[in-house]
């Protein structure tokens, strides 16, 4: 049960907090007052899609939070447990926000969550019927979903649909295999040539950089040799070389430090420099001794690098990518060369999947047929109390037409499912789209929602103007039915009919006000005289006239007696 709803900066609502009770909670108000804004905020909280247009003008963020009592809802409690969340005292708190940057946040029991998880959880708690949603009854696909829900085979139907999609994908793969026989042969030739070419090159990962370095040195041999030899001559090439002069400096400082000990450090540093440069000179000599110029090796390097560049232009931007291309090519070749075997395996898989899918489809069909009779009886009984006493409701299940003698299995099974209605005695059953008016669709949907609500643990039902297109005795019947439904469920309903609002256990008024230079929407619970005036406004458009108020009080008194009776 939804206990509390808090809304901040949502459309025309700046700060709104509403506490809902058990039973029938009715919301009324002038056209354009913001009743649907309240429902929109609820939809946002329950995981509906949203964009930044819902944020109140001038605000940076909208925030909607709710407190829901889920005691006794084993499915919801199990969902929370599976997601590592606790629920003390059966109280669930959810919060959802959206900033004008487009970023938002969702918290379930203070744990960050994603929109799909929020929608999955709240679908176990609240059933929300949006404005004009009853028009979905004109689409037979919705009939199949409603029947599956009544039959409690939604998970089975979803699994069937998934298997059908997998089978469809396998069929497409098989068709591509058959259609591309010439392309397969051509691809085998291309791949075999590429793999052979790469294999013959015997590439090694990382070799290109070492080859390039060696090629660079050999191509500049003379310049490099001259520079090294020149440097060594300066260090150790005669009487005027650096090392010869340092030897003389060492001798002089050795004599000086013997006289003045303060020069010992300077003498040591010259010794260090001398030995360091002597090591450099030796290293240069060894490098020159080991460095040999080979025109043949340079030509070999240039040829190898040219081959690598050629392979890179064809198969990748690096040696590693070329090697990866070869590996993938070998794997693809193996698949292509074993095509006949793969085709046979795929044909067998498709045959097995078709047989399994057909058996699943027949099982689904049997369960739907078993449930259809019960759904017909229960919906028929309810619409008879909603101003359609002579109406007949039926569920038609027709096998899909065979294709060439072979049974047709579709995305959802072997049956085409459609709801039929005969509004008046003596008329035949016909499709809803050809018979039902807007008011009749509203009542049929109310009956459907009632039947489905009796089959699950969902504690709250929300109706946005379910009474559209009705009035008079039918409105009285709808109000009475909502009251009966609210005996076992919490019902929230927006209404424009006084005869419906008068049956409310809790009546709220949604009102648009102007504060300063801003238009805001407020929600207030009505009791006593305030409720009398609102019923009077709904009856006659006059909330203050004595006659209107007297009429409202009479209606409230009669309907209360009717309920109590």
C-alpha cells in the first residue's frame, strides 16, 4: 500500500506531500488543475521513462519519493532479499531524482539502483492504469498479454518468445550459408592465400623495431664510425689528448696535496674523472672493434622490412595485427572448410528447435484455453454490474492458418487471441474495435484490472480517469464497483464524476493556485464542509450555492447508506 508520496519541483508542483490511506482514495479538481501531474509523478517514481521537461521551470532538479507498506507481499520481499536489501517492519522507501543536465538517481532502501530494477520491483506493488490506456484493448496483442497474466504463464510465454527468436536467428544463419556458396569458395581462396603468405614470412612479434634500429645504424655506418673514432682520439689520441693532460694534472695535484692537505679532495676528484674517461675510451674502442659494416646485411634488412611493410599494408597496421589476422583467418578457414558438417549440424539443431518450439506452443495453447473460460466468466460477471447487463464477453483463440499444410508457430505461439463483445442481447460477438465505445472500453478494462488484481499480491491499483465517457446509472455502478474493489486493495483514482467521488473513503482535491508570480499545484485532503463543496462543484459547477451543497450532502448521505447497507 502506498502510504506517502512526496513531490518536489515536478511540473507545476514545488512542494507536495500526500498521505494516502487504505480503501478508495479519490482525487478530483478542475480541468487543468494538475491531477494528471500527480499521476505523472507517481509514474516517474514507479520507474517510467522521463525527460528533463518534467522539472519545474526555474528548478535544477525534481525529486519524488514514496513510502510503501509491503507486508504480506512475498514476491516483493523475495525480490529485495535477492538484491541484498533489507525491509524493516515491511516498509519500503524509494526515491528518484532527475537533474536538468539529464542525469538522475534512483534509490531503493538507500541503495543506488537502475530504472529497470525499480520498474521490476514496483510492478509487484502497484498496477497503474494511465489515462486512455483502455484504448490498448483495441490492440489484440494486449489481449494475449492479459490472458497470459490471468493464466499466470507470463514467464513461460516470455521464455517461448526468446526461444522463437533464437530459432529465427538460426534459420537466418542457415539461409545465409546456403545463399553464399560462391562467396564461401571465394573467401576460402582469399583467406588461404593470406594465411600462407603470412606464415611464409615467419613474422615474430616485436621484430620490426629491432630490425629498424639495426638498419638505421648500418645505413649511417660511416657517420657513426667517424664520430666514435673522433671522440676516442680526443680522449686518448696522443700527447695533447684529454687523458694525457689529465695525467699531468694528476701528477701536479698529487705534489700539491702533499704540501697542502686541503687539496686532497681536488686531487681525488681529478683521479675519478681520469678513470671515468679512461673507461669511456675503452668502451668506445670495444664498440669500434665489434662494429662491422656489411652491405649484404643492410640489403637483407631492407628487404625484410619491405616485406613487413607489404604485409602491414594488406593485413594490419603492425606485425601483431598481421599475426592476429592470420590467426583469425585460420579459424575462419576451418569453419568454412567444415561448412558441410556445420550445415548438417545446424539443420539438426533447427529441426530439434522446431519440434521443441511446437511442443511448447501446444502446451501454452492448452493453458490459454483452460484459462480463457474462467476469464470470460469473471469479466462477464463484472461488466454486467457496470451498466452492461446484457453484454456477453468472450475470448477467441484461433489456430494460426497452416502454411502449406505445416502448422504455423509465431512469436507468441500457435494461437491468434482476441477479446470479443456483444454489448446487447441478440447481437453476435464482434471485435472490440468494431463495437465498443470509449465508455464501454473503460468498463471492460476496469473489469479486466479487477480480475487480474484478484490473482496477485499487488496492493495498490491506480486509475487515471477510468470513468471517461460514462455518466448516470453507469457512473453509480462504476463507483460502487471501485468501492467493492477497494475493500481488498488500496485504490487511487482520478475522477470527474461526483457520483464516483462521493463513494471515496478518502477524498483529495488537486487545485491550481497563483503565489506571487508563479502558478503552483496543491493537493489537499477534504473532509466535512470542504468535501461537501467539492462534490457540489462537481455536480453543478457551484461550490458555494445552498442548493448545490444540499444536493451534494444528499448524494453523500445516500451513497454512504448504500455502502453501509
